[in-house]
């Protein structure tokens, strides 16, 4: 793709000053409009070392209201960042609706310049491409404008720029041995870049190749592209993004069969004596396994969903009692905060992931999207329908990172729920646990049941299976959940 | 202090089970009440290695609603954390109002076990004590319950516990060489701990020494202390905390004299030609200096305050144009978000500090507390009055960390403001910049002037001076601010 670019293109100073005046004015006005419409934008600058990314960004942001953008300079991940899935640091930097995030290098660093450093296998590289495509698909589906610029300069021009930097006392330190190595390996890097551009030139997120030997000409290309993209979105569609057609970049997902809720036998129970014996055994075993997970740096993610009053809290408590508090976290998921509402719905879960070797227990989860948000119409049908796929991919990424993932549906029937609601209402210390909303949700039991059945069916994958936990008898439910955890961990540890 | 503790104290299993039943029940109920009253609580666990901090925390949190607490395990700071003031990582972990933060080791790590690692000078240690005292004073003044437990065990008991851990395959890895070293150096560490306890046993935040040879007895002491502290606050005072009397732990602060706003000569101006020449010179110089700051890892903090329409934005823009966008951030301060409102007012500024070598430009600042929050009565008189001191200390901590701090008051008179308001109103592209609130604030000019004069007078310190920037002529103002920055940086760099 890059060889088609005319690197001789130039722009004179006068020409730039005249052309840019209007562009700059527009930028400021359009940014305001985007904020009103709550349209988020991500601008990625990739390209050769010394191709002028920094000064281009500088030119661009001078014309923006600082209340509405952030600039991120992406270098190698820190030791701390390495303890999470590699895309997490980019997810966490996504702009709020109406804001702009500008990346000086980006996730593309990890499939280009990082290839040398890390000696990536072909499979690993392939996986990264897939995850990038999935990421970009998800954020653009969500309404984000994504602009990707690749700044191209010739080998000769790069060499010239490095030398110029080295000649000045103030800037000499900026040129490193690695930079010179990259200049010598220009052809090899060109191949990396070409492959990267081809693999990720997506309909919803195409690359803009920028001829950057001449800085003014480069600026002009970037400014016009940014302004045009903002204008088109503002005029055309507001938040709604064009839906990407026909591009299925990610591995085929065929969920496994699972029981319907109506087929579940809720009569299972345990007597007190067996329960206590089993509990003791399970907790002891979990404690040992937690230690091993920690040493082997394997993360464990437990996702709890279920009917109101089904006993999620008590179930979680029996698990956590066995664990060292330094190695786990319970993450209760309530209605999203204003900040969370201002991002794609998975954003807050990316930010809540455990470090490697740690355990995260989600008390309610990302499945809210296809349950409460669907039923209460907090999202559109298109949004919850594509969420199954997005969630499957999200979990797949966690699995690929090395996580063990288990999802529990804590199940009771309507009679049992009524009994527990009434008990809560009649016990002063438990009254805070029962609200009007619980009663309202109860009235929608049938709608929820259909929804939950569909959710279980569409997201019961090999890498993140659902376990339906019969919970009319809480003792039975607790032991069943703990045993499932033990079994999954033992399997992973080859015990 | 520790020698007075009876390490032989014990509690039988029956006794504990009986006593703890009621304590556990209360804990859950009190936590709900604290959430309703929005009272935050911080619980610190310090003590010897293997003194049982982890299992005590585990016991404690089993009885708490996970929606309301977090556990932090404090180890040596990461490389990234080392690039900020050392207290920042604790500030950022403060609980929201109504929540509980539990620390397994804490800031006290840095004045005890870390003394060995870092070979701290006496002055450095002294400074850390002062900063701890200031931190605890500020958060308790703000209404936070702060409980500090020191778990004490004998040298013999510690040795015994290390051996027991080592004897079990699952836990052997937990005992390190450093642990054994600490056991051998028990007496030296005892001295460290004793000093730490004495220096930080504050009226508002006293230590609770826990005899921990017996785990049940230790748990009982901790549970009763926590329950009692919650009960006392709930019954007595709600959010209002007892104000610490007579303890002035921090270095005397005598601010420097500064002009009253009414004495400022606003007629200063620059002609276009001089302005352009000076601007060019200043931006070039700033660019060079930014490079040097980056290399020497010196952070620069620029705080902009001033009248509405005084020209803060344009002033900041002229500075940033000279800077590499990868090395600075403009932080616009608007009304606090719900999350920010749920924390002490300085919390969000601690979280926005630049890394070492970076520049942070605050467009409005923490001085909101003693201006708008005072005038609009968003805080009490007691709160804004003590804020001067809190702010002086905050800035002093940044200075001690190595930061250059400059605070600009961008100044215009009432006539000039009127002219600019009207111009904004009459220019379509600028209309978004002028709101009803601006007009309302303008009516309170006199009240603001008194307030600003007091603020300047009480916070104009050697380490973070105010610079009044005459801004009726914007060109003059821009050059004055840039020259002040250049001068301060050159001075620090010994140029």
C-alpha cells in the first residue's frame, strides 16, 4: 500500500497558512458540536520514527479545547501493565462520549515495532491482529469515530532527520541506538508495516496513509481528514455508527448446548452434616489452589448472575472465606456511574480485571447488557443482539490471556423467591436487602426467563462455560459452586 | 509502647464464638448505617511479618458487604509509582464517603520495614513522618474514621510461625530470606516500630496496639475497636469529625507579602512587533528547557487561576505550543464529578499529578476550595479556613518531591471583563464560552476580590509563589507568564 504514496508531495508555507486557517477554525467549532452530540473520537498516529507524529499532534491539539481531549504516548508496556491482557491498557484509555483520545503510537505498536523486541510467534501475531480487529469493531459499532494515520517517510529522509536531531545538543538524546537499527532495517520494517496496514484496513476503520516527507503537506492531509470525518458524522448520523458489513474477523463461535431453566431440577439438597463436611473440605482445597494459582500467575474470574434473592452473596462469601484477602477482589456491579455510562458497556469490566495470579469475583456482570438493559430497553435491539458476540470475544480474550473463567447462574424458582422476599421484609437486619425494584423485577419473571435462556444458550462457550447452580437449597448451591471452581482449577493445573 | 502489651493474653474458642457472634452482626448493620451517613473509614493493619494481618482482615471482611469496601495490600512501590510523590498511591486509594478501605500494610511501610531497603537519611525519615501526620490530619478533619492497628508478636512466636509456614508445601514459598533477616534483627525492627508508633500516635488517629500471639484474642481486640469506633461516630457526630487540638505537626508556614489586586497596574502592554519577537524567543527557550526537565526528571506544575474571560486559555495555549505533546498535559478543572464530590477536595488533584519530568498545566485548580466553594457556600467556614494550610502543605509536598510550582493569577479589571463578555456574546463561534453563570459571577466581583486577596496573601509561599499577571493586554500577559516559567526553570537548572 505504501509504495503508491507520492513522497515528493509538498506544500508551500503560504499555501498551508491559507488552507489551515479555515481548517483550524472548523476544528474548534466541530469539537464543540461533537461534545454536544456526545460523539467520541479516537485518532491514532502510527508511522516511522521521526516521521513527525509529535509535532503533528502538537499542531492539531493547539486548536482543540483542552477540556475535551487527551494525548497518550504509547511505549512498551510497564511491568504492571504486563500483568493484564495486553489490550486492557488501550480499553482503559478510550475517550468518554464527546471526548477525543489521541494516540502517539497505539495498539499497533504491538504488531509492528514490538515484533523485534518480543520475537512473536506467527500464532501470537495472528491473535493480536484478531483482537485489534475485534476492538476496533466494538468501539466503532458503539459510535466512536476512529481515524488511523500512518506517517510515511523514506529511509533517506528518516536518516536525515535522525542526524539533524543528533546535531542539536538539546535533542541529541532523543535518538537511540534502536532508532538507528530501525533505520538500517528499513526494508524489514516496511514489510511489517505493510502487513499491518493490510491486515487492519477495515471498512469501519480504514487507514489514512500520509505522505510525510514534507511536514506541512502531512499536516494538511491530517487536518482535512479529521475535519471531514467530524463533519460527515455530525451531518449524517449523530451517535449511530455505520455498521460494518460482512467482516467477521474473529474465530467462529459455536456455543455449547445447555439446559433450559425450566428443565432444571431444583429439588437437590444437602443435609447439614454433609454440608459442613464438604464445606470444610472445599475451603481447605480452595485455599491450597489459590496459593498455586498465585505462584503460577494464573488469573481466575468468577462471574455470578442469578435471580434476586437466589443467594449470590452467601455463595460468594463461602468462596472468599477460603481465600487470602490479598489475592482476590469481589466486584459488585450496580447501575453504571455517569462516567461508566459515558463509555461502551464493556469498558468498566476491562478496568476491573484482576492481575495475573489474582481472583476477581463479579457479583453481577457484563451480562447486564443482555438481561436488564435489554428488558428495560436501556439499549437498542441492535446493541443487545451484537452483545452476545462481543461478550463471547471479550471472554475469549481473557481466556487467551490465560484466565480461568467460570460463570454461575444461581437458580431458584418463583415460590422460593417469594418466600425469601417475605423473610427479608420481616427481618429488620435484612430489610435493606429488599427494595421496590426487586418486587417490580419479580413481576417480569417470565420475560427474564426467556431472556436468560437465550443468554445461556448463546454464551455457553468452551472457554467460559455457564454452570447452572440449583439454589432452592443454599447449602447444595454453595458446595456445587465450590466444587466447580476446584475442578476447573485442578484441570488447568493438571492435578 | 509495645513492652506494655501482655503477649500472654489468650481467648478460648468458646469465648470467641460467643463474643464474636454479636460483634459480627453489628458490623454488618453498622456498615449499612455508615453508608447512609456517608462516613468513610480507613483501617490500617501494621505489624510484624506473620503476625496474622491477612487472616484478621479475612475474618473482618467476611462480615462486610463487598459493595462497600476494598482491601489493599501494600508492597514496595512499582517503578511507575516511584515517579510520583510517595504519598500519592495512598491518596488515590482513599475510600469514597460511606466506603471502607482496609490496608494490609500502608504508608507506615515507608517509615518501618522500608528503612532497611532504602537506607533513609534522618531528614528524609523526618519528612515522611511529617507528611504522614499531615495526611492523617487532613483525612480525619474531613470526617474519615481512621483506625490503626499494630499487631505485635514476640520474636519467638514469629520464628515459630515462619517455621510452620515453611513446613507446609503450600505455604513454604511465602517465607523469604528477608523475613528471616527481619526475625534475626527483631530488636532493631522493634526500635523502628517503637519510634514509628510514638511519632504518629495522634489524638485524631491513635494507634491500637494488638497483642497477637493468640489469634482469637487479636481478632477480638480488632473487632471490638472497629465496632466501637463506628458506633461512637454514628451516635455522636455523623460526618463531622473531632477537630485535632494543638497539634501542629508541620513546618511553620509564613507566606510572603504580595500586592492587593487593587494595587496592580493594569496598563501594561506590548506592541505587536515586540510581542511577536518575544513570543518566538520564549517558545524556543521553553522548548529547550522542556527537554532538559524531561531528561533530569523534574516535574513542572503550572496552576492557572483568574477572572472569567481574563485569558487563561489563550495564555496556556501559547505555553503548550512550545512543548512536546508527549511531555505535558492540560488539566481543565470543572465542577467535581459525583465520584470526586465523594472524596476530600484534594483527592482529585493528587490523582492528576504529572509524572517526574512531565508538565501539568491546571486550568483552574485546588484554589476553587477557597474561592467559589467559599463564596457559594459549597463548604463550611471551618473547611475553607483550614484549606489554606492544607493547600500550603499539599504544595510543599510537591516541592519536596522535586516539582517546580508556579501559580498564575490572570488579572483584568471589571471594564475589560465586560468588553470581553460582550464580544463573546456577539461572536457566534465564541458564544459557547459565555454562560449565565459567568454573568452571575460577575455580579459577585467585590466578594471575589476580597476572597482572592486573602487567598493570595495566605498561600504565596517560597516553594509555590503566586504571580499576578496583568492581562488587560493579553500580549503582555502571555509574555509575562512565559518569562516567569523560563526564569523559574533556569533557576532550578542552575543556568
